[in-house]
């Protein structure tokens, strides 16, 4: 599977809510540097897994709508909007945020991520 296909699969519907699946995509030494509207976060594997667990408690559906995806070797850039459906209102889809992320893969796993998001 190519680096681009691995990243596309990571952002498939509901994957971010499935902690076991998220874990399979992550390299043991993964680091995600995330600049958000709330500040800078540096997440390691356990932090990303915890984030997935928290998302699964709040949302029943998750969908990433990819508008751009570019790959060169083991580096993949993705621009997407993340939509969710809450437990309280599962019929209404709401925008969580817009994202731009560059992923470096190592051993076919997500290894280094550089992400920016905006509400």
C-alpha cells in the first residue's frame, strides 16, 4: 500500500473514533505537532490514542472530507474538513474544524505529523 493510500485510509469515515484502528496506523514513536486556534500541542502516541477515545465518547459519526491530497515518497499532505455527529443530535452533521496536515510515514505507519487547524 502506498503512503497516500495509508493516509487516505486513516481519514476514512469513523476511523478517528475507533481507538484500536487508530493505534494500528501509528508508529510507536509517532509525534504530531499541532497548531490550533487554541494553541500548540505536541502529541505522542498515547496522547493521540487518548484523543481518539475522547472523540468516541462525544461523537457517533466522524467524516473527513478531503479536498486536497498530495504525496511524494513517504510524505503526504492532506487538506480536509472534519465533520461529526453528536450523541445528543445524531441526525445533524456539524463542522468540527478545517485541517491541513503533512504526514511523514516510516515502516508504513504515521510517524511525524505537522498539523494546523481552524474552526
